[in-house]
C-alpha cells in the first residue's frame, strides 16, 4: 500500500512533533539538522525512519529519547512535552515509557546477562514486564547464556540481550537506532523477528532508524528524511 500516511487524533498519539527545528552551533558555524518537522505516530504503530547520513535521523531519535532539546517546536512523547521538561522529568520518562536500543550495545560489561536484565528491571519507574530475567532471556534465545558477560557474546547475541533489557522495563515506546547495522543477514533477521514480536504481542510503539530497505519493510510505515525535512511518509504492505 502506498500513499501518504494519515495523522491521528491527539488521544491516539504516542509521539507528536510540531514544527521542530534543531540547530547545532559551533562558534560562528550553524548546522541545521531539522527544518520544521511535523510528525504524528499512533500508539502501537511501527514506524521506520530512513535517510542518508546527515539527513537528520539521529537528531530526530535523540529528541524522541529526551537526550536533546529542539531549538524550536514541540516534542510530545506519551503525553509529556519533552521540549519543556527539565532533565529530571525527561529521565523519569525514559525510565517509565521509553526504551532505547542502540547500534552500540549499552550493556554493563562487568555484569552477566541475567544481572543486566535484573538491573534494568530494578531501575524501571513504571510497570515492568512481569517476566523474570530467565523468561526474558529465553524469549530472545539466550537462556543458556544468562551467566555470561557481554564480551563473551557475538554481536547478534549482544543486540538480543540489549533488547531483553529493554523488554524488562516494558516501555510504551521502543526506539531502535541502526540495530542491525553491524550484524550479518541471519542475525539481523533473527533480531527483527524479536522486534516484530514485541510490537505485536505488547502493543509497543516502535520507531526504528535504519539504512536497510529490507529492515524498513518490517514496519507498517516508512518516513524518509532528507536535509532535515520529511520528504516522504507512506504505509508499507505490512500495514495492509
């Protein structure tokens, strides 16, 4: 299915960006990363964000994660205006509503996989998954690796472990940044199967940044950025 994706009502929105501008300044040099972006993502929607390097994808994800603030405009996540929230409120939102999986895994290197999952579960400020670390690691195919530290795992296993940590906090929104970029095709396919399962079974809102068109087709909708602007926004066959 093609054609522009339609916006939702405010009550259905997990994410809303209104006329978002982001300018980075280095001395007298200005770089405009986002140029008036408007974007609405419904609760439970799976959206892939694509674009060349420098298109604004990483900036967009950082704003959604509350790791950066817009220069102008509004960023709403799960009913919270991140552009107006102080650091304490943004941290609380990340603990309660937003889970993030990066291309470079953010596992604690001196803890085992089970201990990494336990740590996230204990730090979560919202409702947790209700599953034990053993159940979560089993869900991502790593039950037999629970006692291993991250450096004993392959890249694909580390990404699956990072996803298990995110699932432990049971976030409403899952942000994923190029999570298949360093994986072989088999590992990438296995990881995307897990992301799709989390979206389907838990009703998570998923925003996935990727360069890979095949990975993007897992989403219900693809948003393309170029030079800091949305240049295309359409549904995929998955949404049919």
